[in-house]
């Protein structure tokens, strides 16, 4: 059929259609299309039963829908062996899974985990925990003032001979930087390190092909990619993931259990202990289909056009300092401060004008420490946003600037 226009897409989102305000916080969580919302209720109405257990038909249907969702998400990500795709609660759980299942079993005293100053706390704290257990060290690649990573510093730090894991984000949620992940993964592999990529901001916004990217592990969240909260995923190279011990123990992840020991199932069940978020997984599959129908490349171009336009408009407002790279390596995140005014004050004045943005450190304190401030106002764009949304943001910002200007700040 005919490719749908993005105007038509906007109508798929009831909250965007009906709320009236301008939603610019999709980096925190995306809005949901009707088809995803309907999938949740349809699951409970027509096939609610536990998965992988029942001998009866309803349970087989629930299992088929759950496993079908795994295939849909695998297809979106270019994953051929869908058993190497684990459902988790989201990026945070996925990274904790790797940090524990891989880290506790591979790190020795003095080993290094190389992270970056662009990471979300969820790609730092799990490594701090595991490094503490193993007497390993967490080392950070330096961030440059333009919002890009210092690749010379990366090369130097890889040269220590102790780096076992490189854990880096695909896209920064604070600045919108798109890291050169493929190149960085190649460099990590040259020194024998494994690579975990935090894809929380990338899967919703970019074409991601895990069969060619070069990552060993890849984490993402459903709620940022049009799906429900409480569901997300971890992909791992089958030979690596399949060789790891479980992260959590319980039902559904075992082969045989005795009172004093147990053996474990293979992929993917080994890493899915307990009853999963079945209806959320099914709805995430619908979200993945929705993204594939629209086309990730088209979504990327749409976000890019909005952020370029926004950067150009905001650069003409006096008193604004904006952060993050300007170029092809910039995702749809606009991060800025109005000089002399706290980010929270800017955000609440924008809210009074119907504009929803985030303010604060965006769970990336090391990023702001390096840039010499404590946080920013962040407007983030997605497929349902329009140039008119940018115009409303800019007009409201000019009012806020004039307000503080009049009061002599
Ligand atoms: N990494 C990045 C880059 C993120 O933007 C987020 C969410 N803000 C996370 C990790 C954590 O995701 P979640 O809270 O869904 O686990």
C-alpha cells in the first residue's frame, strides 16, 4: 500500500490527538498508538493464560502470541536467531543481567570495564556494583565540549591491556549524540573486550541491525519505542549468551530441579525466570510491527529534520546555551539552558504554556559534570511531532526569556 503521511500517523495516538498540549518528552517515554493500546486489552479478552505451561488451547494461544512478539522484535532488530532475544523489564534490567551473569563470572581483580561520560546511570551503577564484588575498576571515556566522545582517549584507555568490557550508549538521552558504535566495537574487539550497547534511545529512532552492528550485547526498553512499560529486551550473541549462567532463578528457566541443585534451560528461557509480562510483550510485538510498517529510516529522517530546525531556531534566541553535537550524529534531542535561570523554572513556565519538556540531569550526572553544569531543559522529538510543535516551543521560550529579561536576571 501507499506509505502513510506523518500527519496521518499523528491521529493514531489518542493522547497526542486529544490532550492539546505539545508533548516533547519522548526520550523519557513515548506515547502509544491505538493498535498497541488495543493489543493489551485484546490479550486479556481473548487469550489470557500463563505461557509455556498449559496443555490446553488457551495457553498455547497465549504462548504463540508471546513467542510471535519475540519474532517481531527480532525482525525489527535484524536478529536471525530469535532465541538470542530475551524479554526483560527494560534496559535497566538487561544491563543488570549482563553485568551480573557475565561480569561476576568473567571479571578478575584489576580488570577494567570501560564506560563513557555520556552514559545513563543505568549503564554505570550496575557496573559499579559488579566491579565492587570483583575488585574490578570502572573507567570512563572522556566527553568533549561539543558533546562527542574523545576517540583518542578511548584508544588510549583501550590500550591499558585490562579492559574486558566496553559498555556504551548508542545514543545519549541527555545530548542526542549518536556514538560511532560500529567503529568503537571493532576497536574493543581488537583488544579482546566484549561490547554492551545501551540501545534505549536508538531502537525507537534509528534503523538498528544487530547482525552487522558489532555489539555482543544490546539492551532496550519497550516504553520508549511505542510499547508498554515493564517490558524490554536484551539481545546477545548466541554463543556468548548461551554460555552464561542465569541471572535470576525460578520457574520456567530450569531443566531439572532437585532439593540441593538444579540445571538450567537453554535460550531464551534460561533468562526469563518467573511469569513474564505476557500482555506487555504481545503489545511490544505490535509496536515493533508498527515501527517496521512506517520504516525506521523514515522515522530517523523525520526526527533529524525536526531537531535541525529546532537547533536553527533556538540558536537565534539570545541567552540560550545549547548542548550536543551539530551534524549527522545528532538524534532528536534538544538540550539547553536559559542563562541564569534554573532548568526547572524554564520547564514549569513552558508547562504553563502547554509545552511538556523534561528538566534536570536526565540520569546522566557525569555528562553534566564534564560540561560544567548540573543539567538542562530537554525537548525530545518523535514521529508524532511536527514543525508546528517546534514553533510553539520557540514562541513559548521567547516569552520565558522576555519574562526573566524584564525582571533583570
Ligand atoms: N539508557 C538510556 C540511554 C535511557 O535513555 C534510559 C531511559 N531514560 C535508560 C537507559 C533506562 O531505561 P529504563 O528506565 O527503561 O530501564
